[in-house]
C-alpha cells in the first residue's frame, strides 16, 4: 500500500527553496512512499528526483495558462508555462501524460480553474484534486468532489507543499501501480486523509519568491 502526497514543490519552483534531498529525508521520516513533484513551469526537479529517490516519484508539472493552471502527470519533459490552455492539454497528451486540475474552484488563487473554464475541458480531464491542504475553504473541496463525481473523474489529494513541514499534510492511501492506467485505478480505490495547512505558511512561498527574484 502506498501513502502518496500527490502535489509537492521543490527548489525548482520559483516560490520554493526546498532541496530534493531534504524532501526525501522528510518523506522517509513520515512514511510518505509516493510523491508527485509538480513544480511551476518545469519538470526538471521531478525528473532529477525520480533518479535519486528510494520511493516512487511521479513526474508532474503545474503549467500556467491564461485561463489558469493544469497539472500534467507522468511527463517526460518540460512544458512551458504561458501557452494557451488548449496547447497545454495537447502537450500533456503528446507525452502520454494525464491531466489533473489542481486546487480547482479556489477563490483565493488566480491560478485556479474556475467553473466556466473547467466545464469547457471536461473531455480532457483525468483527475480532479479534491483535497489541497493549502486551499483554505471547505466549500472549494466540496465543489471539487461534486464535480469529480458528476463526471466520474478519479480523485487526488496533495499537500501543495512549498516547505518541508507541509509534506504529508494531505495524502491518499492507495494500492501500488505500474503505469498510468493502474494509477487511475488505484486512485479510485484510495482513501484521502490529511489536514488543512495554516494560512501563514504562504509566507514561505512569498519569501522564496522574493529571494529567487533578487
């Protein structure tokens, strides 16, 4: 059985300073044995983590578009941010990847896909993140759950960690898998657990963004 945190950031994100090695140490300490590294605008950290981690790593990326972010999972290489939503979706598919909607319906994030946009791409979605530990409002999670159930999407959960202490704040206990189809099946059998991250942790992201900029 896997204990998977399916949304983790590393120092390869512009708003995170967490080294790969420290993430590995933290995961081993708290029993997380599967992670999806989903940095902003790059898969470089995820690809490096996959080579060195002693547990399963899913290569993912949060891709920013003019309509909000999507998360590509099981990627082989970077997909640039700033492209259109249609181009981002096509790029994920071209790599044989899966499309996840991270933190949908979160009113506090400009990067979250809203109701109107997300309804236009239902035929392109594989997974809905129904529990994001950094999303403060329960109604966002409730809406994501209802949306996933309406269309029969697999459900995901992740800490959206930008600091070590956040890793594992949200996770899903699920069967092991070997490929994308197995991953979707395992998600459907999974049990989501976790807790909301205090809002003040966003200070880590703000500080990292300023540090990396200057």
